[in-house]
C-alpha cells in the first residue's frame, strides 16, 4: 500500500513537470524536447514501476483506487506552483475521492 501511495505522489509531480514543460509548446512542436517534459515522463515511468511492484502481491481492487489519491497531491501542487485557486467544487471532488477510496478499503474486511 505504501508503494502505491509513493507512486501516486511521484506521479503527481510528473503532472507538474508536464505542465511546466508544456509552456514551451506554445512556440511549436520543435521545442518538444524539454528537460521539464522529460522529467514529467520520467516521473510517470518511475511511478508506474512502483505501482507494478506494489500490485504484484496485493489486491488490485484495493490498490488501484489508491492511485486516485494523486488528485489530492495534484490539487496541492497546482496551487503551490501555478497559483490555481481552490474552489468548493474541487474540495467536494477530493472529498468524494477520499470517501470512495475509504469504502473500497473497507470492502476487503
């Protein structure tokens, strides 16, 4: 379970780096090769590796929903790095994600 949480954390940083790198794409696809884009892809790859190791011996129906916790991290990073606003709908969505993940976790008992 900890590996999946780590994977979601790393994957959320991958999204941040992809967003940062995507700013260069405004100048055309010739700037497609960018260190930030490469870092984002690399973080997604690393995240996937952790996830594969985690699901090897765990229940997929329990572990896979934990990946959605990446949305929680992404909300925090988008506020911190891009000054995106928190809204009540974003908090409601995060609340529903956390409730859903909790119910799925309880389903194993």
